[in-house]
C-alpha cells in the first residue's frame, strides 16, 4: 500500500493543527509555509477535509481553518479513505486464492489504520523531542 501525497499532506496539516491549542485558526498560507506543502495543493486538501467534516472555515480577518474533530478521534484510516479510497493491496481481478490471502492483509491493514490516530503521530513527535543526547 502506498499513501498518496495528498493523504500525506492532509495528515501533516492535521498533525500541525492538532499540536496547537484547541480553537486555533490556521491560515492556508501559514500552514503551507510551516509544513512545506504547496499552497494550491493545500487549498484542495483543506477543502476536502472541511467537506469530510474534520475542519471548519472562517472568512475574513482572523479567519482560516480550524479543527472540528479532536486529534484522538481522527483515524489514519479515515484520512487514507478520504484521499486514496479503499485499501486494496491486490487488484479486483486477482486469482481467487490470492484474493483470499490478500483479503486478510487488507482487513489487518484496515484495522491497524482504524486504531491509529492523528494524536498517535503527535505523541510520537513529542517522544522524539523529549530524547536528548547531550553530555
């Protein structure tokens, strides 16, 4: 399974938003700059996340995008499905026996993606930042 750039950028944007204080507004320009995401691409991604019910937008001064759903409730599977569609490691026209074997992989992958959230990524970042190699 390969995650598309859109899904990766969506996760990066959600992680950045999830790190901030609840209720923080994010301008597209600031988010694109801080996360290294092309602006036009990010506009499409944030609109899709808004249409998916994960963000809301506010126009005007002080406006931008805001998380609607807490990072603990946004699963990686939800984002992958939103941008990449169904997880399918083998094409639909595969041999029946292969399709059955790979169907198990598909189910395990879906379960794993459903158990892991944006909050898990944020926690991993914090753990890495907490490690110090100073002498």
